[in-house]
C-alpha cells in the first residue's frame, strides 16, 4: 500500500508541475497537500503534460456526450459545445497561444521570414490589437468554433482528447530542448526514463486509433513527421527554445489535430 501511495503522489507531483506550466488557473489547493512539498522530476512532469491534455480532452468529450444526450436541439448543442471547447482550449493559457499565433502570422504577412516570425512571436507585441491581428484572431476563433461544432454534430466530440492531448505532447517534446544562454531545458529527463515517458502518449494514441482509425493514423503521420522534422531542425541548428515558442508549437499542433478530426473523423 505504501508503494502505491508513493506512485500516486509521484504522479500527482508531475501533474501539478505540468498544470502550473500549462494552465494559468492555480492548481487546486485541496490537492497541494498530497504533494508533500516534493519537486517533480523531469520524467514525472513530462507524464503530467500528457495527463493535463487527457483531462482537458475528457472534460470536453463528456460535455459533448451530455449535450448530445440532452433535450437541447442538436444544432444548439453543437454550438454550446463549440463555445465551451474554445473556452477550454484557448482560455486555459489566457489566450496566449492564440496571441502568439497571431503575432507569428502577422510577421509572415509583414514580409518577414516564417522561421524568424515564429521564433520572435510575442503575446505582448501589439499584433493582437491591430486591425490585421484582430481579423486573424477572429478568423482562427471562428475556424475553431466551426470545427468543434462539426465534431459535436457528428458525435465525434471524443476527438477533443486527441486535440488537447496532442497539443500538450508537442509542448512536452519541445520542452526537452535547450534554452537560450545555455540554460538547461524546461524538462530534463534522465536517459533511463525516456522510454517510459512515451507510455502514456502511446496509450492515448491507441485509444484514438481504436475509435477513429483513419484520423488517428493521419494525425500520427502529420504531427510525427512534421514535428520530428522541426525538432531535428532545432537540434541541428542549435536553435534555443523559449516558453513562447513551446506554447506556439502546442497551439499549432492543436489546430492541425482539430483539422485532422474534421477531415477524417466525421
């Protein structure tokens, strides 16, 4: 029993550490006492990233199931789910991911190199407040609302698990890269624990593969291929990552997975 309690506390420590890195809402005070003041290891925090995504996705999936099973009109239920989904996906980091994406897109349309635009994206550079930025943000939000509504209408709200978990996995992967100034990565994972870190992502992928085989394969190929190429480029060029870059990559991954769901899961 003591060993089981230690494992639960270890998982909770990693979950709490990931929560504090990914979500702006404070970690529940009632759960803090179970951490015992211990700091999570890099591997535990990496697993926590996946758990945070799973929890958020499951909350959305359950909300979609309840709305579909309720007396509410199907189209109204889809709209309610879409607004709730966008609130969770974008509101958990106070819309920072959206602001960073708007900043990056504004830089690209302003004539800057896409790589430079994405690396220098900032949530406080004023791009979000400009007319072009407002139009870009509105377009992205409407696209998200439309896609989530389609998932709900097609009774595929469970794909929200893939969307939010995939975004957190992408952030976890890039959090293991070195930071500027020679600082260590946000997540320092011992070599012996690197394989264990992928147990939860693989289980989540198998779950989605069982329910949405085509969409899951497309998502793995898309994110695995592109994500691997981008990460390798960062490693080979020695490009350091920042918290903003990691957040932006997570947001892009979520949008890509959402699009995969609309195309292949319905």
